[in-house]
C-alpha cells in the first residue's frame, strides 16, 4: 500500500502509483453492446493510464488552465472521466462532474453556481449542453470530449499561482437536491485521498488486498462513491476499478464472473431485484468477497447473503464527511438497519433538537466530528458561496447529518430515517423508511415511496406512492391487498391512509427516489389516490 503523507497531493500519489504498479490493471469499463461509448469494453493499466494523464495535463496546461480553475466534465460514466480528473487535479484544477440526466434549468444552475472555466462534453450530450449554455448568464468555453486538438484558451490566469497543495479544491460535488437547490460541496485533495485511505483501511470483513482486487462500481461518477471513495481506495493498493454505466440485473452475475470481480458496490434497490431473478450458474461461480453499500432492507439482508454467498456491509457516509461508518466488524446485526460503530478519527453521537445527547436506544439526529480539538479535520471545505449553511451544519462543533438514528449500548448505530422523512401523525413519529421496507418486499410492488400529506384531523397522514410490478394490475384490488398487509403487520397508525399508483417514480442518478419531485407546486397529492383513513383503527 502506498504511504500518504498529510500534505500529499493527488498528483504525487498518482505518480507514485504509476511507478509502483505500472503493468497492473487500473481502470476498466465492461463491454455493453449498444452503449454510446466502448461497447466492446476497455481497460487501462497504471502505466497506460499514466501516459494518457500526462498528455491530458499537458493539453490543459498549454491552454492556460491551472490551480484554482474549475472544469466541468459531462462524460456520463466513461472511465476517461477519471483520467481527466487525475490530469486536472495534478495541475490544481477542480473537477465539476455534471449529471447527464440534468435538464436545462438544472444545467443552467450548475454553470452559474460553479462558474466553471471550461466544459468537456461528450458528443451525445452536446445539444443538451448547448441549449443550457444559451440560457445561462455564465458561459464557459466548451470542448468536445472526442476532439484531441488544442483546448480553448483560458479566459483568466490561474487564480492560485504557485505549487499545488493538499488543501486546493479537487472537486465541486453537488448534493442530490432532494430538498431545494443542490449545494456545491468543496472537496480538497487532502479530503479525497483521506477518503480512499479511510475506506481501504477499515478492516474486518472490509479487507482490501495489495493488488488483485477488482471492484465493480455501477454508481455515477458525478457522486463521491465512485469518483473518490472507491477510486482512491483502490489506487492506494494497486487495485482496479470497473466503472459500469449503471446497474444491469440480467447481466450482473455474468459480468461478475467474466470480469473476475472481488468487491461490489451496491444500493438498496439492487438486492430485491437480484433476489427476484431466476437462479443462474454464475451466481455461485463468482469470487466476490464482500459488497459495500447502503439501504439493504432488513428482511432481505440475510436472504441475500445466504443465496449469493458474500456479506453486504452497510455503510453510512455523506459527501460532506470523508470518514464513513461501516459495518465491517462483527457483530454486524444482520436483519436490522445497523451500519456499524465509530472508530478513532470519527466521533459520533445522537442528539435531540437542542443538540443534547440522547440515551442509547432513543432516536435522534446523528452528528459527527473528528475530535473536540479539530472537529472539521478531514471534512469538506464548505458549501460554495454559502458560509451560513456551512456554519449551520457545523453548529456546536459537530456536523449535523440530518439522519435520524439510534445507538446500541455497544456503540452500534442503526439507521431510522432521514430527518425530513419522519411523518408526524396524531402525536406518533413514523419513519417512512420502515413502511417503504415493508411494502417493497411485497411481490406486487416494483417501487414505492412513502411520504407525509397534510391531514385536517391528524396533522399528517401516511401516503404510499406505488409502482406496481404488473402495469395491468387492478389498482383498487391492489390497494386493498397492500393496505390489509400493512394493517396486519404494522402498528395501525403506520399503515398508509392513502395509496397512489404511478407508472414510475422520479429518481436521481444513484436511483434514490426524489420525493420532492413527485408532485408539482399546487398539486393535490391525494387526487386519484385510494383513501383508507377511516379504516385505520387500533386492533384489539
């Protein structure tokens, strides 16, 4: 494993990796016929990637780009995104990854908020980007990804002359925007390298090896998970990242075997989909040792591990905090929403609305810090152009996660829900995630989102927005079935009082359901929904 000094830069670590691991596989994209890029797949060794990164860095430098500039990359999940990132970071330039699913208004916001100096755009996104550019007050220079000629000249000199340091901005990552406008999280080079080191040294069942590990990551490169967390963890040990474009259930096990994958990254949605697939020989022939992710439904956790033969290690993390909490050490408490215990370098506790510590077993907000002496060490550098939001998040010297959790006496944390997803009905606090977990396991349900809707008598009522597995299913009969199932298995007040059926639910690139986008402003969320409120009664 490479040694990282506290002041190491991305460029220094990358050059050390090329020198140490030259011929070893470094980065790959699996084959996928019909994909806009590399339909036959592609792979780079450390040495091959090193040569490409040097050529890219020379192109950027020749055009006048340097420390303090920002470059937007709209390349979908091309592995080249990560090569451009290395070249840019080597020069002290920050990367602004762009979500390819963004529509015009979202792109305009990102361009204006980030004030990017240059954008590199893939051919299939050119029209989309051009339309946004026309409506933006900030218009960076644009270069086609496929064009290998000279880049447009920088319109200003590098804002931060001098040698690149570990504290310079490496990435500007935007939050998912599930509540209002996304915030731009400033991540330093120190942050990103430490994120990889924290992951690769977690230990226990999360045991990376020096060389030979091949990690499959289907998450988008415009988020922390693949572009920072796994990417630098693998680089430090001379391992290889397979950057998939997204999750493909039908080819999942075939890909695991064909690419000789040893570690996978997952989202909660992956488990129920794979469990509902017919058995295939490859699901027993793979070499996967563990999976890292979040959101596995408690009822499916042990079932998945027994069928497919490797542990799913639940993890808590945020773009704002380099140090994740991971369930890599026993006891893991499979079948609960446990996501592990804190370890040296990360202090965590559960607090009430007044930031007072709560006793074990009591739900409250998770707050974290490095230590009392240096609470923000290793964390993000702040929200771009929003110091007030940064300080609110850090009030009292702790970073406020917005997640409601409990803690066991042995220090194990359990996820309850996002703070904003607590439904308050007639004095009862109800976790939307609990009801979603129950409904998701029903064979007639493909997707579900549970949220609060106003109620004149009870303050709020529980609503379930459901995508049926069978689009032709009788909606009324299905609503009756699901309501009866919830009423029989959950406290009566947790059963949805409203059921609404949709053909699809809005999601982010990481397949998180965007509840804020379910209804337009002024819409009545109960219009067309099935009303069961009068049938919710305490059972004796």
